[in-house]
C-alpha cells in the first residue's frame, strides 16, 4: 500500500489527472550490478547460516546441561509461583508445612471450642434516680438487674463438679452465674474460689446437673507452657466477644513478660506480667483462651487490660504464672451467696492502703483497720486498730470492696482464717488469726 501511495503522489499532475510515467533508460554497466549484489547476499547468507547453526548448537548444549542438572525453565517458573502462593498462605517461603506458620487455624479452633464456655453474670444493683418537682430535687434509690458476659475454660473436674477458670471480674458481684457450653445448653454455676489481686476465679457446675449429651460434646482444655512463647509466634484467641457467642481471632505474640498496672492507682507497682498480642481481645473475651499453634492454652485473656485508645494490644494472663493460683482455687470449698441478713462480718471500720499511701507512710498495702467495734468478731479474734488485713480465708484482699464481695459467701458464725500485718515499732510482722464471723447488723461495718 505504501508503494501505491508513493506511486500516485509522484504521477499526479496539476490537473489532478494521472499519466503513465516513462521508465528510465538503462545504464551501460547496469548488468554488472547483480554480481555485486549476489556476492553481498552470499556473504550475508553465510553469516546468517553461521549464526543459526551457532544458536542451535548453543541452545542444544544449554538444554543438555539443564537436562543433566535436573533444571527446567518451565517447571522453574511454576515452582516459583507455587512457592509464592505457599508463602502467602502459610506466612513462610519454606515448604516445611509446620503448624507454626499456618494462617489457617480452623483445625485448632475446632479442637479447642468444646473446652470454651460462655459465662453470664446477673446481679441486682442499687442505683440512684434523681428527679425534680416544684423546684426541689429528690434522690430515690432503686434496684435494677444488670447482666454482663464473659468466657471461661474447662480445666478439670472432681467427683462432683466440672471446673472452669475465668477472670475474677467476670464473676464479681454475681447473684447468679450461668454457663453455656458448645451445644448451647445452659447450666447454673457457683463460685469455687477467687483471687481478685490476680484477676482469677474458678467456678463449678455440678456434674449431676449436666446431661449426657452435653458431657459427650465438651472437653477439658490442654494446658501448654507459656514460658516457651517467643515474640512473633502465632496465637489464637477464643471467647464470647460482646456476648454474641464464641468467636475466633488470631495474631502474634507481640511481647512476653509485659508488666502492667492493674489497679486504679496508676503509680502502683506490680510484679505481675502478661502476654501481649495483636489478636483482638474484646469485652466478653475475658476469661477465654489464648492458644498456641498446638492448640494448647498458654494464656487467659483479659479485656479489662485493653484500652479503647489503641489497637492491636490485647493481654492475657500466662498460664505458667496462674497455674498454682488456679490449683489452689480448684481445691477450695464451693460457695453460694448467703442471704444478706445472714452474712458474716468482721465488725470493723477500715480504709484502703494503696501503693502511694504505702510509700508515703511505710504501711503495707491492704486494708487498714481504722476502728474495731467493741465486743465484735474482730476484737474477739485479737485484731486491733492499726492492723492491716492482707488475706481472708487464704485469698489475697487489697481493697475494702474486695473484702465486702468475699463476705457475701460467708455466713455469720462461720470460722475462717485471716492474715494481718501487725505494727511493731515502725515495722510490721505477719500473723494469721482465726475469726468467727459476726452478724452484719451494722450499716457502717466494712465487713
């Protein structure tokens, strides 16, 4: 087409008509030109042929070497793509197939779910309602039922009970506790033991109340070694997030042995350490399990330690630190809440000794006895003003609120042990006393 376009352009005259051009006259020596062209073409052909032959021999030699060495260009590119897919799917470019690099945690979740429960805490609390009329404000106390949700881990059973570990704040102040298992069957539970300082609790469900079908669908969790955790290791969190039922999140271990302040006093020093993870730990996850890639429980999640101001920072209590506490709580007597008029009391007035108060006045942290009611249970047990209570019935107590919550499960006339710090010329010595609880007949008695 280009030749035709050039031809018409060269033959078109001013009148837009075409004329047949005259062919040029041949030159005298024109016949010799083909010999030169022929010679050049022969040389070019020889060079081309040599290049083809050289390329063919080189390609054959290259393919032969590849064949002998087991390498193939097509399979190499396929292998690279496969490795890339593996690296994306497993988080590692190696073809080890180890569980530690797998992002698919469905098998772990399926294995662990039967040992995870949902816990519902129902309590009746007094609230103050304010209203105004005729220019005057009035305060009217009323009671209302509140409900909160958490999680738990089945850790064992004895002859009569199925035992579940959770956070203390999940069961705190409960009038009734209910546990929902993997088959969605709900059973009432009682508190076995609590440790407010470490935010741990064990609750129990009577075996006689659990159906055969439920027993066949649940399992006791496998406990791992949290001391063996490494930063960057993948973990799985399971719990009753927001009360919607069991859900699964995954992430990595962001830090181990993380020290946190768990009290309202931000200056409080604590030796307690936690596992930090970027797996989502939301309200309702408290008391649930943090699992390693072997499906073993290596932490007890606590949404209480999370902050709404940051993302990707969840915390769990390491099982290696909690194991001795859990074992002690498992062996305590299962208690039910005593009717208010029958609850026991220490007959004292007291106040909290926080870490800042302790530092300022060199007083041990705990519950400071400000006044002992004459003739009351504390006086009869030998407790005096200035003593600091640190344990009740073997469990640590650090605040008046904790002591009051604990006494709800003890009846008047019951004898329990109480640990106190006794002042002695600027120093303190520890004593354990037995006290027979009095009747809660005074409004100003702390316990």
